[in-house]
């Protein structure tokens, strides 16, 4: 399903719905207050995915530093085009602080953008969630979670529940007072009830672990 409405009215509708799911949800939504999820929809999919990989498994400051050194290699543009990135000596890019694996993933994303596998933003807006996931996860170093974050933050999709995210499952455990967090498969089943507001539900579950 392709639902991309993250307007203030949609937030209000979603929080009202989540509050009807039981006393636990009602208390949590009331405690946290209005949803303050913010997407960053201006970026092209290629750029969004490269940035996501640059920050993967790093603290924000370390990611900022590495990405900053990469962008410094291209002083005449805000972000290098795929062909520019591929034309650059990989050793110069490695010197920015990327592991060999991360750099291979980033260069693979650039090649996939040139090949049309990574769509431009206009095309991506018309592709359903699961179709985009199936299209992008075969790329080296790109997992389902990475694509789901892309869907949430870059394409503003409003019905995404990243069940492989520890914070989602742990948040639900805390919300419901469970002894153990549900498995990803069980979390996916539980989350069906939250559709078509699963992105907003995810945002509230993340608040449970702060």
C-alpha cells in the first residue's frame, strides 16, 4: 500500500485512532503529546541512500565527519552526482573514513542510480512500498530496514512499520508491560491493526525507549 500523508491533519487523525486501541496506547499518546515526526523529502533517492549508508552503525558526529570529508571532494556541488562519485579514485573516498564494505555499497548505489534501479524522486513517488523494498534490497549493503527508513523519511510514507528495528519491538514491550519483546514476525502481525497509520505508531513506539 502506498500512503504518503504526513500532514498535521493526518497526524491528528492517526493519534486519535491510536488512542482508541486500548488504555496503554491512550495513556502513552496523552503523555507524549502530538506527533512531531519530521520527514526530509527534498532529497533524491540516490542521495538519501548514500547518506543513510554513510551514517550506518555510527554516532551522528562520526557520520557527519565522514560525510563532510566526502562532500569536500566535490566543492562545486552540494552533493556529487552518481557519475561524479564513480569517477573519483576510490582510495580518495576510502581516506574519508569509509570501510571497504561501506564504500563498495555507496559506489554500488551510484551505479544502480545510473542503471535506473534506484529511481529518481518523481518515479519513486509512484512506486508502492513493497515494490520499492523488493527493488532496492538486492543491492549490496542495503537491507529492508534501510529502505524502510528511506520510505519514512524521504518519501513521507505514512504506513511503514520497521519491525526489524529493536526500538520498535522494545517500545512495544514497554508500552504493553510485556516480559519479552515480540519477534519481528509477531510485531508485523500486531502492527496490522495500526494500518494505515503505522509510521505514526512507530514514532510513538520509539518514544517509549527514550
